[in-house]
């Protein structure tokens, strides 16, 4: 069973707030790039991209600050970053207020985020298949 939001220590929130931007900064200001690695078996066998094709290049572009290029390649990394920040902000507010989020709200929010993300990914995938293949 996971601990309640109000029971988590403050350092836990500091780690969640500081590690991802720190990692992004290290990747941004070094010569390391995530591109050049292809793991998509669907693309290799069918010749058609899957829903997540381009995510690695999109994440690399996002880290480099090329927001539009990242969205063109695949919107998934940007969506995940937005959802992560929204989740983290909500958890931090609850921690400051020493409250717990009701289970029903968590479930509705989770399904809403999943549905929006899936819709955007499928729409992007269809555009990529129809117009760019």
C-alpha cells in the first residue's frame, strides 16, 4: 500500500521537483543525444510507424529546446512532461495543505489524462500514416 500524500517526507518532493530538470539540463548542455537508436519492431516488420515512433527524437528535441520540432516528431514526451508537472504541482499543494486527494478525483483525473493523451497520439499517428507515409 502506498503512503498517503500528507505522510510523504519533504525530501521526496524535492527529489521529484529537482531530478528531472537536472537530468534535462545535463543532457542539454553536454554533447549527448538520444537519437540514433531504433527499437520499434512494428516499424521494422511492417514499415508503418507505431504510436510511439519518434518519441526518442522528440524527447531529444524537447531537451534541446526545439518545442515545435518535438511536437512534429511525436507529442508524447511533451504530454508526459505536462502531466508530470500537473501531478507534481497537485501533490505539492496537497502536501502544503496537509490534505489527501479523494480516490474518485484521482481516478477521474487519471482516466482523463490517459484519454486525452491517447486521443492526441492516435490523431498524430493517423496524420503521420496518411500524409507522411
